[in-house]
C-alpha cells in the first residue's frame, strides 16, 4: 500500500474529483504533503456528472470508513493509505463511495 499525498487522485463513484487539502505541511514525499487522519473527509467534490430530477450529485466527502495506517502517524494522526474509502453526500444516501485512483507517489509504502 502506498501513502497518499496532496497530489493523489480521489474520485467519487461517478468520477467526480475530490479536492485534497492536507492538514500538515512538514512531512512530504517528492515535495507533496502527506495526507493524514480526517484530511479526506468534508472535502469538495467537483464535476460529479450524477445530475437529474431528484438526484443530488456528490458535493462533499463524508468520514473515511477505511484506509488509515494502524502503525504510521504524523503529529499523532494516522497517515492515509491508497485504500482510503468513504461515502459521499450524493444520492442515494449511503450508496455512493469515494476512493483512491492514484496515490500521488510511488516511493513510500506501508504494510498497514
């Protein structure tokens, strides 16, 4: 598993783009800050094509359901791994997930 950095690509189930905003800046891989616990949640999702009558596109990420390291931390917060996954606020509720398409780097990994 690879560690996620700011330039990682996360997408909703409809291929909308998740905006990454790191909460820490001091630990980086190839100049890009590593994402840590709670960085992927509450983030804007742009360009979700799931639009229609009584259909709400994915606009925000909800809390991460899996994908944090159980071993590696930065400032007391677990780092995000390329297995990060959670739900979006799109319709139907509790059905649309976001996940990692590309971790943003290929140098640093973790077992869990």
